[in-house]
């Protein structure tokens, strides 16, 4: 069953994937508007983890994971607030190789350059390049999956222990 078929038969998966994409687009647009002289304060930090999502910390949001810090490999961490109020890592992400990392860095730079030139509309082509060059997994899972694969749809669904949807949080 492909991603499109999964979304057709399971609307909740489609809604979750759409929400994740929307949140990513909003963060990027917010950052580009901030850099374009509109008066917005740019987001400077993102969440990362160096222990497979058991814990997390903030670092420069412009770093493309994985990267090395204190001798450990660091990946991006998507943090959520549970129904009990506690924060936890819902899933982690990274570029699978140096070529993918370079493509993500180039797409980010082009989005910022376009924003500085006054074009602050969403850039779906470059956002697609960024997403298609990532892989994701739940903390503790053994296998990474491409961020645009049908297996990734399950990774993006982050639930509380009581089964309710968890709420994403940002630094």
C-alpha cells in the first residue's frame, strides 16, 4: 500500500503528515521572514538528541543533523508535550549521508536568499528537497526510514500513553 492509498484509507495518517509538513513550513517561513527585515525575531534554536531520543537539548537551528558534538553523533529531535505535561521526543531525524546533507543545506540557503530578496512565499520545491533528503524514526527503533516513505507516516503519529495526540513544542 503506497502513501497515497494509506492516506485515503486512514485519514488520521494524512492529517498527521499534513500537520508535520505545515509545522515545518511555518518554521521555515517564520525564519525567512525574520531574515528579510520584516521585524520578526528569528527562531535561533531547535531540539537535538545525542542518545537516540532518550534526552534532548537545544542547539543552533541551522545545523543539519547528523553532526558531531562532544564526540557523539547528534540528530534532530521533535519534542512533544504529553497529556501529563511532561516533554518527550516523539521522533528523530537526520540526513542519511553527506550528499543529502549538502542538498538540505543548499535548499535552506536558497530559501533564505529568496527571503532576503523579498520573496517570502513558501518554496515547495526546496521544502520538498529538504524533506526528501531526510530519514526519521521513533526513539529506540532500530531502523531509519525515508521521511517521505509510507513507513514514515507511522513515525509522524505521536501519541500520549492514553492514546490522545501529543502536542509539538518548540524551543
